[in-house]
C-alpha cells in the first residue's frame, strides 16, 4: 500500500464530503460520524460531483440527478443494481487522513 496524506481530519466536517486529487485520481472523502470513507469523486451517471451531495449516514446522494451510493461499499442503491464506485482505503494517523489510491 502507498499512503498519501490528504490533510487534517477536521478539514471534513461530520456529515459532509470533500474532493481531492491524489496521484492524478479524483476522490471524494466522506466523514460519517468520524469514520472516513473514500470513493471515486464523480457519479457514474453524468459525472456529478459526489462530494457536493447530501450525505445521510453512509449514503451519498449525487447533487445533479439524485443517484444514491453507499460510501462504505461504493454500491449504487437505486436504478442499475450492478453499478459500483471504486472505493479506497482511508487511514487516520493522529489528526491526519491518509489514502491509498
């Protein structure tokens, strides 16, 4: 695994997400009750910015066309059941977030 530092964990408020570019890959990192999950940053429908969506528990809703994904598993919850986002491992070291992309 190759861990890349994203920044401080308090830079992502509980119940929200933030987009990062890591090694040329756009990722969205979500704070679900101080547990952090990372997925690819764009919705599979029409590239909506997932980090700008509404996060309800582990479910992120794309702000453009309301597709819902589980941020822990990457699975799309409605429409096409075989659609899944890429997910990435997140680790907390002290107050810093690291990701393996």
